[in-house]
C-alpha cells in the first residue's frame, strides 16, 4: 500500500508557509497577541516621547530595558524621517523589547487621521515597517478624535484606513485607540468586533487610555466592570496609557494600582505614561527624574519595579526576541 506520509508533510509545509506569509510576525487570535512562534504575549512596558526628547533612543531603550519591559510605545510624528524611524525600531529591538510605533499628530483631531495613514503607507516609511515586520506593532494614531466623534464615523473611517494600510502590504498588528482622546471604551466595545472583521488579516487590537480620574465619575468598581466586560466579550484590548493622576487636586487621582492588578487578572497588556522626564505641565506623571533606571521614583518606581503587579514582576519577553537578534 502506498504511504501518504510524504503528502501529509507537504501539506503541513504549505500550511506553515501560508501562515508565515500571512502573519510574518505577531498576530492576534481571539483577544490575545501571539508571536511568530505561537507564544502568547501580554504587553508590559512604558511610553517614551522619543521624537521630542531622545530622537536617537540613547539612552532611553537601554534604561527602560532594565525594568524587564517587553514593549516600548514609541511616540512619533509625521515629520520623522524613514532613517530615524528605522534606527529607533532597531535600537528598541536590540534591547530585546517590542517596538510599538505610534503617531501623535492626530491627538484629539479626527481630520488629521488621513495624513497619518498617508505617512505610514508612504513608500519609504512602509518599507521600514516591512523590514521590521517580524517583531513590530503599529498603533495607527494617538487618541484621534474628541468627545464629539460619532461611533459611526469612527467605524467607517477606521474601516477605510485599515484597508488602505493592508493594501500597502503592511501585515503587522494594528492597534486602534479609542476616541475622546483615547478614553471612550464603549466605542471600542461596540465598534471593535466590526473593525476586526473589516481587516482582511483579522490582526487588530484596541487601546484604551485610562485617564479616568475620580473627579469625572470613575470609581474602582466601574473600572473593574469595564475591564471585565471587555475580557468577557473577547475584545483584544490593551491599556495604552495611564498615570497616577490627571490633576493635582481633589478627585484627580487615578487608581493605577487597581488598573495593573485587574490587567494581570484578565491577561490584558498595559503601557504606562510616561518614562519622562519633562511631562510638562503634568510633571507628576514622570516615572523617572532624569530618564534613567536609577532615577525611577514615586508611582513610576511602583509600576516598574516594586508593586506585586509591576513590569518587573509580570513582564515576559518573547523567547525568540531574547534568544537571538537576527535582523
């Protein structure tokens, strides 16, 4: 009887090759992010205002890496050159952390979203993204849209932009911030499932920015409820920004310890805002005094190192990124 084993191996080879072509790096399955080897990755890291304060990434990536972070959300602008973007992605990767690039031009400004997508799909910028697609994440735009943006517009325009980005040959996971300066989680919960299906690669995650102080009616119980609701509905979600407070007055505090605990319990990634220094005028958000590991202080020291649910105590770097650098 003729054996079918060679045929089975050939079929398996075709399946693996097809998957690698479709998802050359990270991919989203269900509500989780997986690396190219199939390892689940829960993001733990910090935001860094690279393009304003440390355009060559020295010493930022080296210092952030000392926390054990597995991701850096790299703050960028459309004025950034392809060479500079390439350099920053490379240096983040060399420090064994996942680079997540994001563009800040459209913060609160929906009419700027077109120009950001044009930037990502520009031939020289798209070439950089493709060069690093094995380990790169793309957060399309920081906090695009204010409180007046209708959910229907959020859905329609992001559907268009997702398809524009995919048509440019960009296959990396796309992260989409909530509207209302990143704060409106209800929009992500209502429109997220549709946008996932609108992506030809189904490779989408969503990012909520938890600038949710008590003065705006947010309570510990409401925060827990929103995180639980998102997890239970299977929404692929991260907390892309949060800090220790919104304002230095009564009711301005944000329960950051509760946020990182609930994210741990629900296997949700988070990225703290911001490594610092110079979060002017909200200098209380600076995790460090001088941008170095040794100057971590206050809430920054807690979320990076000392809290039970800190970066140091919960971050796991993908094995393939730790074992070998082969760019």
